[in-house]
């Protein structure tokens, strides 16, 4: 690469570099069967993103907080690997998490 090419390239801030690494980390998780199984359990079983959180009492706040974490994780995965991640996670979940 020439010096001219380096000058035309925008300089990344520390925050941009950190964000890029976070997305790469998620991509690597999604490329492995272990990562898919973990994220599937986290999003669908532990945070219940597709479940109602209203209970009529104070437990609603707890459930909604748990669901909020799951939605954040899903948004991170969507940004990192695109919409196909839902299909990958659903497949992992459908086969009982035994994907090799």
C-alpha cells in the first residue's frame, strides 16, 4: 500500500476500533457450533425474548429486564452477522443444540 492510499483512508477512533473488535468477536461465536448453542440458550431459554413478560405484579420488571438483555444480544448479532443468525439459532434450537 502506498503512502497516498494511507492518507485517503479515514483514521479510526479508539471507539470505532473497539466496536469493530466486538463485532468480530460475535462473528467468531456465530461461526462455531459451541457459540451458536450458547447464544441460542442465552437468547431463547435464559432471556425469553419471544415470551410475554407481563405478570401483573413486580415480577414483570424482572422479566422485562431479562428480556431487554436478550433483545440487546439479538441486536448485536444482527449487526455482526446479518439476519441469517435467527435461522442459525432456530436450527440449533430445533435440533436440540447438537450441531457439530
